C-alpha cells in the first residue's frame, strides 16, 4: 500500500460554495484502494471557511457572534447557558468533518488520518454551563468503509491551545493501530517533540505526525533557535533514534486566516543512509534522512540557503502529496 502525507495549502476558492470539500477530494483522486492518506492537524477547523464563506478569522468570529441564540442549540428562544466559541467550532466542524472524511474514505476505499477539535460528549449533549464542556484535539482514522476505527487525543498542548480552553488527553490512552500488519503510532504536533510521549510509541513501524504550526516558519523562536532547526527534534529525530521506526510522516498545514497563519514544510523522514541525497528544511544544513520534503519558494532543498536571506519571509509552499509505497 501507499501512504500519503498531504501538504495542504488553504486557498481563497475554499470559501466559495463547496470549495473546501472539493479541494480535499482532489487529494483522494491521487490515491489507490487500500492506501492511507494523512491530512495535517486542524484540517477540520479549515472547514469553517466554507461554512462562513470567508478565509478571514476575524470575519468568521464576527459572524459567529451575530448568529441567533437558537443556532447555539437553545430551544424556546430562551438563553440557558453561554458557550465558548471553541465549543461551537468543535460541534459544527465535527459534524462536517465526519461526513466529509467518512464519505471520501468510503468513496475511494482508503484509510484516512485526519484531525479535528472534538467534544468528549455526544453531539446532542454538548451544551453545558460555561467551563464544563471539554474540547480535545483529536486525530481520527477512518476505514475504507468510512467508519471511524481509531482515535488519538493530543496530550501536550501549546500555549495557544491552553489559552482557548482545549483539554489535554491522557498518556494512558496512547495506543498503536495495525493496518495490513504495519503498526502505526500517532503523535499530534507537540506530542512528537516530547520524549515521554514518543516512548509510548515504541514498537511502531511508522509514526504519523499531523501538524499545524501557527508561528512564522522562517523565524527565530523565543528560545533563540531557528524554527526549522527545532523541527529536527521531532519527525527527523524520531526516525533516526527509534530503532523499529521505518518512517515518520509529517504533513503540515499552510493557511492564511488573516490574524491566524499556519506555516511549515511537510516531510517524510527515515533513517539516514550513505547513499541518500542530502536535503533539509529551509535555512538548515542538508543531511541524509529525508525520504520526501516539500519544496518552498524556488529553493532546492539540497542546497543550503542563508537564514539571513530567509528570516521574516512568509513561507510560499507548493501544495503536494508526499507518498511512499510501504510493504508489510
């Protein structure tokens, strides 16, 4: 079977009609029955641009605030409880998310790994007094029949996720999934940087790292490190250091929502070999160990590019399906 990592780039056409849904389906058209296709973290959230016909977060938030209270699930025109915008987004996007990825998994007979923010409560009971409903960042796996067969909840949250009120998953719930005798582990974004989390994935043949990085990719972080260099501590490090891991698939979201922007280079990493072509993220010294890497701007990933030349630029990335054939 082939495993595909989606370098997804949100586009203005995604906000027109069923643009987002059609955009997602374009990637499925490149798969074969029995394949696995992996979308980036927060792909479910991107369906909001289709729901509100806008790719501007401020515009979307304004439309949510202006919605009648009845749209928040209230009956009889009475206000019962306040609910956070995050809870509303989780409820709406999960409904659309499930319908879209279940349908496309079944239509193309493939396994799908896709992320969304999700309440831990049934859809019809997700309205609780403020502060009592919990919303998690979750990676789901859909079967070729369209059923949800596995989920992995993000444990280590970013500062932004904590600020907006997402809840953390439990280390006790970290598990592996087997597809065609291949054992898969999932580490959502920051989880892939945390040794305590990665140690729970020992025994995996392949690790999946869906990502949505809401920092300028071509920048120095607060700790002084060049961000693409720090990224070597996740997918690349895991592939080199975990003995049983053959590949790490790291699809990254690229989306400009005005006040919120996601940037990053998708990659498939492996154990470095002497015959490998050397390549690396922008601004890093090319090394062995990258099986596939998204191209950005017009730069060749096999050449070192000065960080002084890159720093502060918005990442211009080519949309791409990074693919490898995996034999059990």
